[in-house]
């Protein structure tokens, strides 16, 4: 049989793909469910390709040449490939969730490791789409900003007490410990405020 360059996309052989697109196998008449199944397969391949390209570029970086040079020689868009490399490097294979898309991982790639792992686990457990995850992150960011404003007001108020209270022994025993705790909580929330800008960039 002559090689047409077409390869089956799925095990049922109903759909074939080559370098310029997808076609239905000659004589095949896919049902609606089969058409949907093909879409799910293609979506999975789309996500897998991002992981694979990122892994490939990182391998080349370690053994042959910089990933930027390899990407340029192959004509990849620099920003797109930077994301492939960043996400692949941020999530070694052992940390990747096979049930979630590459884009889920991209959304949390800039977060601290434990926080990113929490959100990926939550997405997996709840069956969230990438859009669901993005919305949850933004809602959390909004709550964080509200709490941060309240904490900063409390810290400012306690600072005034520390500054003007006549009994500094009382201040040291009963005010300063609370002030330090609130200031620490405010610092944590302030650091978390980077979530929204990161989401806008991705």
C-alpha cells in the first residue's frame, strides 16, 4: 500500500492526520460521540506536545545548546517556548497531574511549590477546567486583598498605641506580640498579592 503520510489519531482508525491537517478515513462515517472522542484525543495531544517540547528543550539545554538557540533555529515563538520551558522545568514529571491540562500547570507555575500543589490537587479533586481554576485563584486574590487592607489598618492602629502608650512595659508584654503577629500575616498576604498580575500575564 502506498504511504500517504497519514497516521491514525485514535485506535478506531476513523480519523487520520498528516502535517497539514485531519481527515476522515476513506469510507468512514463517524458518529457524534466518535467525533467528540476525537476532539478529546486531539486536546490531549495538544497538551502533551507542550510538555514534550519543554522537556526536549530542557534536555538540549543540559546537553547541547541553549533552549533559546534551539527554539530560534526551529522558528518557534520565543514567548510561547519560554512558557513551555518554564512549566516543564517547574513541574518535573513526578509532579505533573495527568488528569489536568498543561494550561492548569501554567496557571500555577509562578506560585510557591506547596501552594501550586494545593491548587492542582484541588482542581483534580473538583474536576475544574482551567477557567475554573483561574476564577478560583482570582477570587482568592480578592479575598486576600480585603484581608490585607484590614490587617494593615490594625497594624497601623497598634503602631500608634506602641508609639504613644505611657506604659511601655505593658506595650512590650501585651501589644508588641500581637503587632508582630499581625505584621507577619500582612506580609504573607502581601506576597500572595502577586497572584493576579501573574494570572494576567499568562
